[in-house]
């Protein structure tokens, strides 16, 4: 099997390539320069030239606030390029794994969203990712695709919330972090193993994949600080204290019943994921 991984320089793409190669899978990692998603035809040409058996599409426009001002670019990258890549996969008979987001849901209430619940994004980024999901379904009549919704991503190869918090905690005695947005973190090292399992299977469909357990951003910050052995105090505050251009969902709870139905293992608990992530950071001197 040959697998093409887009976004190889990002947190998830980096770990997916690492895991696949560790399993002995022939893997091609595409950079933004090699496969520019703002140029769908070049993206198609790269897929056709590579002729993989599967594509794991990790690359995306993820600047949530900036997307409110760059709607066309965000849509072009997350939806139109995805349509083009999905079409190329269908033509050559390749599987596709499309990485989506909890932001496709309205983010209200306290229920755990199921994969077939009604979608209604609350910002431009979420709408673009939902359009990408639709593009995959429309372009791949064969049904040989996985749509995998994730949230609150962190990994060793790139910027993320935990890295930012730990950096601030080194120089501050106290931090204020929002506590009215609740969801589940997703450790890319864990997710990469699951995506590798998926792409080696024929269990196509829509899945939710995050680490087990839920927390607020404030609880995630406090846990990372405590595990690192720092004494910075985290004070929970309302989202109203930190207004952003893009609306953030307050409920990012995703049901993982889809993984159970598909016969896939759920990811480990989020606190355990944070522990292993900190070990990984220490190994690279952070």
C-alpha cells in the first residue's frame, strides 16, 4: 500500500507519516509547496502523479479568526481543494481520509454530538470544513472514504494550546483561561495510530475521534501545568472575557460510539495523553 499524507509539516501530518512508516507502509508526505491547496488543479496533479492507494488529507486552513476575513481563501482550501482531491481519489480508486472538526456542529447545549446529528457551524472555518465533508461525499460515489471529526488538537510538531500555556506558565504566577467551552483534547500521536488502522481497513464512514474524557480549556491548562510541576494558578473565566472575531462553540463534546460500531479502539484518556505528550516535549528539550 502507498499512502499520500497532505500537510506533512503540520502536527497531525507529521505524526501520521511517522506512524505509517513505522508500520512499514510506503508513505509520501506532501508539503504546502509540493501540493498547494490554494491551487486545486496543482493539488489534483500531485495526487495523479503520486497514484497512491490512499490519501490521508490532514492539510487545511485552520486560522479560525482570520477566516472571518478570508472567507474565499478558507473555502478554496478546505472545500474546493478537498473536492478536487476527492475527485482524483475516485478516479484512481484510492481511499480518502478527510480530517474534519467539531466546529461543524452548532456547539450549544451539553449533549455529546453523534456523527449523524444536525450540523450548523457557528463560524466561517466550521462552514468550510462542513463544505469539505459534502465535497467528499459528492465526489466519491464509491463511498471509499472516511470523514474523521476531531477537536482541540495538540502534538509535538507545531504550535498548540498546551505549548502556549506552558510557555506562559514559566514566567507568570497566574493565568486566566476560559471554562465555559467544554470538549475533548486530541493528541496527534494517538490519532495517527487510529488513522493508520482506518486506512488499512475498508470500514468507511463518518467517525468522531478524540481522546476519552471531557474538560474545559481551564481544566486542560491546569492539568498540563500541574503535570509539568509548575505552580502557576489558573483562574477560570467566561468566554466573554476574551472576545474573538470568530464565535467558538461552547459544547465540543463528540460521541465516540462510531468507533465502537466500526470496531476501532477508542483513544486513551486525555490526562494520560497530556502526560505522554509532556514526556515527548522533554525528549526534545522543551
